[in-house]
């Protein structure tokens, strides 16, 4: 639920309109703070140096708004709706936005999958590397020891290849501390 304090929310856009919506947020008066995570398009048709970027979450963009900016956000050209549940706007925890930023900044190969398609495994914490301290769930059926960090608001997860030797089971205290306050 939104208050007068700005919080991150997910916004659904029309297909292939994420960049246009981001530009509309920037041009709005007053501007709406947004975050559009991008990935290099690994399409073989493009030369290695000429790979355009694509949205990490197709049809989604994150906005940092308060309760007074809801109407302005909803009426921005290209916006379908703000993600909500039971008539209440879903807030994306700052820790989830930070996790997305870390994945975007890394040079590792990142895959995005819908959560309901992932095989759930044990909670784990990454011990070293650029994702040290990050918590998520193991995907059991992968040889490489894939590690998933979920963003529950969008029902999607990031999957990054991490050696099992770089993981340890998460403690109950870590799991409780990682949950956002509601």
C-alpha cells in the first residue's frame, strides 16, 4: 500500500513500449522516477558490437512514487496499469530493486523466467563474487548449481549460474530478515 513516502512499484506497459513509457515519465511534470532494467540482446543476427538492448522484464517498468503520484502514473501514455492485488498497489521492496540493479550491472549471463515454471529448491546464500550475501532458491535440476532470486510482485525470477561451492544453506534468521515488512 502506498503512502506519502515514495516506494517502488511495477507498471505494466503496452508491448514494446517500455522505452517510450520511460521517456514519458522523464518528460512528465513533475518527472516520475523510474527504473527500466535492460539486457544486451543476444540475437545472433546482430554483430557483436552492435547488439541493441532490450527490456529485462518485457512490458514492465519500475516507478518510485507516492500516493499522490498514482493518477499521474496511471494516465501516462503507454501505461496499462500499476501492478496491484485486491485493489491495493503492490510495493516492490528496495532490496528487490537493488538485486535487479546488481544483476543488470554484472557481466554474467542472466536468464529471466516466470516463477511458476521454476522447480523450487532449498533457500541458499551466495558466499562470494558480485552477488555475495544475496539470498534466493536453488533450482535442483541444473548441473551448474543455478541460483534464483525472485521478485514476487512480477511473479518472475532471475537465474544466475553459481557453483555449488559458492553457496551455503540460508539460516532461518536470514530468511526472516530478508522478508519485507508488510
